[in-house]
């Protein structure tokens, strides 16, 4: 047995223990599990692989995983840029009086499911926001499906 401890606020605190003057005991506890690079990628707010490479010795992941090219679902949505739109300070009185739609993409890296664009639809009255991932820039079918679904929910 290394020592005895008491549980305090969810942690075990080792009690003082005496050691022989002849033989000093040293306690060293270490743990360095290899955590997957995609977990670190998510925890660190989705940095690029180049940025993760600088942290490989600190984060304890294998250097072979830096050749990782699996697309991240969040990165395209979070890192795409959009043109600014005008604010006309208009607020609709009823849902579906005015709908804003904006398509973003072409993503540099497709999503896991192969989508390369996403469509943002906002209802002016309720400020309800809906994101739809779309494969092609022709989104007329996606908009029609969304509107049919929203109309059915509102009825």
C-alpha cells in the first residue's frame, strides 16, 4: 500500500505518512493515455492539422494521426464566411410573412455525408433559424421540402 487517503470534494487526499530514515519512498503517479486526434480537434475549437502538429508532444497523440484527413462535420459550418446582409428593421406580424434564405459554400472539405453547401432559412416573425445541408447549389427542392414541413407543423 502506498498510502491512505480521505475523500474530500470528490478527490482523494493522501494523509501524511512516515517513512524510514534509511529508505525514502518516492511516489510518482503518471498517466498519459493516447487520445485520438479528432477528440483533441473537437476540444480545442477545431484547429487545423498544422496547428495540432505544434501540440503533438504536449497532447500525447501519435504523429501518424497527423496524416488524418477525415472531414469534420462542424468545421465547414463554423469556418465559412458569408456576405453581410442589409438590416431594414422590419419585423413581420405573422410567421411566414417574410422568410430569409442564404446559401453558404462551397466548402473546402465536404461534410461526413458529402454535403458541400448549407442553406440557412430564417423566419422574420419568429426568428426561427433552420440549417439544411445540401449537396448541390440548386436548392429549390430543399426549400420546398422545408416550407411544406413548416406549414404542416404550423397547421
